[in-house]
C-alpha cells in the first residue's frame, strides 16, 4: 500500500460494529487475517480505545466524530464514514 494515501469506506453501523470494521479494514491494508493483526501491529484496538464504548457511541441514529491512532494508523469515524490513514 502507498502509505501516503488513506482508505475510506461508508458503513451502515446497524450491520457491522465499528470496532469490527476498524479491525477488518486495517487487517485488509496489512494483508493479514484479523486474528494476526495484534502480532503484526504489536498492539490491539483495546490498547487505544474501549471497543464496547466505541460501538455504543457510534450508531446510525446520530452524527459523531471520533478520531484516534492505532499503532501507526490514524482512525477517524465521521457519521457512517470510516477513514484510516497511515500516520
């Protein structure tokens, strides 16, 4: 992947939990299975944000902006849009 670019996807949060979407997206970028992501990044999503709290906050009912880093990735959720970029 060209790390100067970002990956952006639109989601219906009633169909996939935001925490799952983040892990799937970064695993896809890294070209690894989701289960192997903690070894590849040497970190987990839980090390940076509480996945249950994130899933509770992000819904299709409202508009919220959340931004944090996970390893070398910047994760941003803006409404139904998930954007991941290399930081």
